[in-house]
């Protein structure tokens, strides 16, 4: 059953990714053509694929610029694609952000700005606020990434250290009409959080950002802390007249991808149970809870009768204490392996739908009831690897990594636990 189970898990993951492909999602949401110019801007791991899909379907004149992660570019004809660093920003992302602001200056009410936003856009579209440097932003990003902060918390801080996020980009486009087409990678699909909402009014404040910094004990860089304490030039808030002609449409979400995976399960005669599309928390703690639910299915056919697959999305976090190679999905899966302790008939997959788990070359990994035994036979001890945040090396030693390369979309984590 192991081979069949793994094949089914991979098929469900592939369906989840396919459901969020820009070529499928863009066409139904094209805006009405303007009387004036059409400018396309954007940022995120899917922004290049979104730009290609848009220009293929747009009948009129169009030009523009989007920034995506290194390795995620695709050929385009009229919209320029720039690659930059993620998750820690670099000069290429900063320069692209500056150019983007220049592109939208001086537009009129007759013009249309289409903003293509997907996960990863916050790091890729980086433009330090007044008095800050790129080095300040990089240091703060690294500190936040290691802290265990949620994506919502991270993006609140990022907005208030930025000259382009938190609605500032839309304000720069005024009085042009702004239509933001978004692929969601955040729990709850809040457009103000995705990529730090560059075209969306921001309800958070400098005080909120300072509270988050304090919560995680982050004290450097001092220049960034001082910037937050000063609190000058607050982000555009709901009701800001500069954003009156800005609208958003969600073209792909984690829930859509979970439903696509559920259809694959049903076709295979497996009952899908979607636990949630917005599950957050420390990866290893989440794994303990998920293991408990899987055991409940195995023993009592609750909340679904066997064969059953537990599907979930969202974004886990990892508080980094070790020195290993591990994204949040392999961290979750290794903790799940330990919690299940070889429980018969339970298989699982955990992957990032963008194809990159953290900063490694894998999307995630797959586990089976015999994973622990195979690990011991290979001389790798699961608990030791988890303590070192080294899920990548553990599953690599077993040949259980899933490597897809960049998928050119991003609806965050995908987890499937199959109970046969």
C-alpha cells in the first residue's frame, strides 16, 4: 500500500498546485479596458507567471514591471520581469521597487494600473522607509524569520519600515484606477497581509509593529526600532481618498487548492476531510495535534471514516534553535513522524505550493509508517534531526524529499495525512 499511498498523496499535491496556476486563474478576472494607458506592476513568486498570463489575454496596449524570486522568471513580451532575493531582500528588489514607483507617477483618471500580487512579494518589493537602509531591512528580516513570528506579524512590521508597502503603492498611483489581482498565501486571505498589501489600506499602526518587536524580544537593528518609535508618515488607512479607486480580486486561494485535492481523493474512493485553510502555529506543535486527529480516524473513524485523508493549509512557523537545513514543511513532517511513532496505515505529505520549502531546493517531503525504522537503519535519528531543525537532511537521507522546482504559484503550505 505504501507505493499507492505515496502516489495518491503526490497526485493530491499536484492538483492543489494546478488549481492555483495563473494561466487558469487570470482570465475570469480581467478588468474593463481603460480609456488611457494600462500599466502592469506586481511582486511575488507567481508574479512573472501572472504577468505572462495577463499579457496573453489582454487585447489592448500594456507595459509594466514585476519582480519575482530568483529562478521564478518566465519569458514575457511586453511586461518586464526582474528577479530578486527571497526571503531576505536585496538590492535588485529595492531597485525594482523604486522603478515601480516611477512607472506609476503622473497617471490620470483615464489610466489603469493592474497590480499582480502573490506570496513572497513583501520581501521582493522592498524599499526602505525614510532614514533606513537596505541593510537595516535585511537584518530585521533575518531576526523576524528566526523569531517564530507569524506572517501577519512579520508583514505588519515590514509595512512600517517601508516606503511602498501598506497601501503606499496604490497611493502613488492615484488618481488612476487600480485593480489588484491576488493569489493568496496567507491564513484568512486578508489582502492587506498578502505581500504586505502594497495597494491595500492598512489598519495596523506603528504601535502595533513595536508591540510585535517587543513580543519576540527583537532589539536590533536599532535604526529600525527608532524608526518605529518615531512613527512618522503612517501608512494609508481605510477611507484614505488616495485609495478610493483601488479594488482587489482574489483569483486563487488555499481553499480552492484544498478543494481540488479533495476531488482527487474522492475519485480514488478516499473520504476527504478539510481541517482548515488557515491553520497557523509552531510546526512541531501543529504536528502533535495532527497526529492525534489521524489516530482518532484510525481508531474511531472520526472525523471521517477510513480510508480518509486529512487536508489542511495555512502557514506554520519554526522557531529556529538548531543549525540544520529545514523548511517549515519538513519540520512539520519530521515532528509528525515522531508523534505517530510508526502507527500503521498512516502516510503523509507536507509541501510548500511554491515548490520551495524555506530556502532549500525541495517543496517538502513524504512519510510512511516505516519512516522511523528506515531512518534508524540508515543511521539517522529523527529526534536529533528535529532538535537541530534539520528535517531536510533527515528526509534526504531516506530519499523522501519532494523536488518540483518553482511551481510559479503560491497558496502556501499543503498538508495531507492519509489514513488507510
